[in-house]
């Protein structure tokens, strides 16, 4: 706790600064004046998206996209109501984005940060239900100082896609509970269904909505209205295509999800401990700043909690549910519980803390946090990003992502020299196969169905007849052994090896050897779009 004399001095400085601000603060104060005018929050979010997209472009200039992002794009190439490994939302979004924007690193990096910016906009929709003016900005700034909206968001996957969906669904739920209007009830059903096709972990958000409504003093008015039942019917209707897909395909996504439920009591306790510590670490910088802002006014926390408005109390129950329910489930079922799975719910606690204070927060503090946030972003772009890029150019990544484009180019060149035809199907190491599909100018189909992703099934003869290639890095024993296994079925195949080297701004970097297996096409009767369906589960390799 800050000593009282220092706290009083800081409080006096804050009040004096608000009355007679220094010259450098005046532009920030004019910006804060624009919150209710409607332009301050969009300006902040545009700047946030721009500067962190620039960070990604510099930090990963020679790095390639993360395998999770490439996987999302690969899924979205073939529209379906579900996919073997993940619910379909991330694939839909990636496919829709690349329908408009080009296939390039900067494009998907921009997609990831636009998703983060949209998430913060949806958080503001929640915050404005309880506060006005610069407190809305303070909520967003404190969230920008967590890792959720930059580093977590840049890995666009089934977790990151929830960053925007959770606050949007929460906003709709708050409005539906308060107004009990049919339009808001429909919105709750649609957004919760969207959250579920983002990741099944969202069941904890949906359950938290139900439990918070039951715990709230106004529960009778809500449950005797048509609102919750409209939400349920709408949600099931929106989910029905995915439910039908699950029913007709064996519910493989649930099987994949349940692979995370194989722990015992001791491991579950460890998972829960790490889960809670991870969330606390993610919030640590924002929490420390809030302690400095509140100072001795933290003593009012109990009184503020007791006087919490009905809407905030509902939000409090939701926040507790999104943490308590995963913990109980992990302890009861022995499931994995990484804190990364819950980062999209951090906004609930920031909104509660900032909006639950009954005392005014001086704009002095909001300006200070804005300067800190901007300073962190500029330091990341000007200092951390170049250092990261240079380091990774010479030390590489475990998954080899700074060699993806070179490997895809080398495979395409070898294939064209061998066949004179476009490459239509590729598999092998998953990350390399995703990368080859994305970075190769031929954009071949990923030809290894996800149901064989962890069993390494062999390609059918028809797949081999239409032409097929696979690639691995040397040293990936599981992949290299699989190639040997495939060679027994392929008959006529070509095995080649070449070396790829990373380059950053003209400077050579790390090198790795790539092994490619190519089976030239023998027939052209089958379209390449069907290649991804033509794999056999028989003859699985044993790692």
C-alpha cells in the first residue's frame, strides 16, 4: 500500500492537474472530451490496431505466420458446419477475410488485430452501460496493458476468436435481462450460439449467464417473461446446422475436446493453480496501476461492492461463473485448464473494478495510463520488434516458421520441374503442409484429413494417382518415418532434399534441411477439391 502522505500528495496533484492542466496534457484532455461525442473510442481503437499490426509486421518480418493462423485459413478453404478438430467459426472468419484481402502475412496479421480491436469495441459496449466519459477509456487502456489483445490475439485460433464474441454476447445478455425485449433475447441466442461455434469452452459463459440470472434478485421478472425462452429457442435454431453436423459425423470435435480430460486429482489441482496464477499474471500490470489510481480509496471497496448497481451485480455473477465453472469442471473431470483458454473473459473484471467505483476518477490518471499504454506500444514497435526479428532470424523457431515460405517455394519448384503441372495436394508435417498450402503460388489443398492428424493415416491409391506431395524437416523423426511408410504404397515416387535459409532484410539466418516426397499424377479424372477426402485410416504409422 502506498504511504498515506504520498497518496494525498498524488491526489492533490491529480486534482490540480485537472483544474489547470499542463500544455502537453491538453491534447489528451480534448481527446477525452470526445468520448461521449462518439469519436474518441474509435480513434483509440484505430491507433491500437495500426500500431500493433505494425509490431507484428516488424517482429515477424522473416518469421511467417503462426501455425494456428495457417490452420484456421486451411479449415476455412472448405466450408462446413463443423470440422474434425475445432468448431468452425475461426475457419469461417479466415475464409471470409481472405475472400476480400490478399493471401499474405500482413493481411492475416491485420485480421488478427482487427479482431482484437473489435473485441475492445464490444467491451466498450458493456462499459457504457455503467459509466460515461473517460472511465470508458480507462477500461480499454487497462485491458490494452494485458497480453490478451496483442500477443494472444496474434495467434488467430479457436481461443482468440472468442475475444470479440464473449463481450458481445455479454452486452446482449445484460440488455435482454434489463429490458426483457424480444429483440435482445434473439440477440442473446445468436451471440451465444456464435460463441459455441467458436469454441466449446464458451459453454462456461452460457452457463454463467443462466446461473447469474438465477442468482440475481430480479430473477422472477426475467424468468416469467418470454426473454430467456426466446434466447434458448433462437440459440438452438442457430446452432442446429452444427448440431446436425455433429450428429451425422460422429461428434469428432467432442472426442478431440475430451482428449484434454485425462488427468487425476493431483494433476487437476496443478492445472487449477496454474490457471488462476496465469490469469493473475495477465492482470498484474493493470492491477498495479489501479492500486496507484485508487490509493487510499481502496478502503471504499467493500462499501462500493455493497452499493453495486443491479446491472453490475449481474455482471459480477457472470465473471465469477466464468472462472469458477472451469475450475470445478477441471477438478471433477481431470481436464487440462490453460489460462490462455480464459483470457477473453478478463474484461469482466476490469469493467467491474472501474465501473463499480462510486468515487470520481480524475482525468489526470486516465491521461497517465494513456501515456503508459502508448509508451509500451511504441517501445514494442521501435525496440522489441526489431530485436525479436533479428534474434529469430539467427536462432529460428521450434516449428521452423521463419522457413515456411522458403520450404513452400522449394517444394513448388521441385514439383514443377518434375511434372510441369500445378501442385494440387500436399501433406506431411502439419505446420509445413499448412504453410505450403498458404505460401505456394499453386495453393494446393491440405490433403491430410484432420481425423488422421494424430494417427498418420496413409493416402489412398486414388490420391496418389492424381498427384501428391509431402514434406518434413530433417530431424522430425515421426514425419520421416511416416514418409518411409508411405513409400511402400506409393510405388513410383521421387524423394528429394534441399536446404532452406531464413533471410531478414537481406541478412542470412538459420538453415534447415527439407525432405520432400513427390508422387507424380497418373490420372486427371478426379478434381483436386476431393483430394482432402481421400485418405485411408489403414496402415497407421506407430511413432
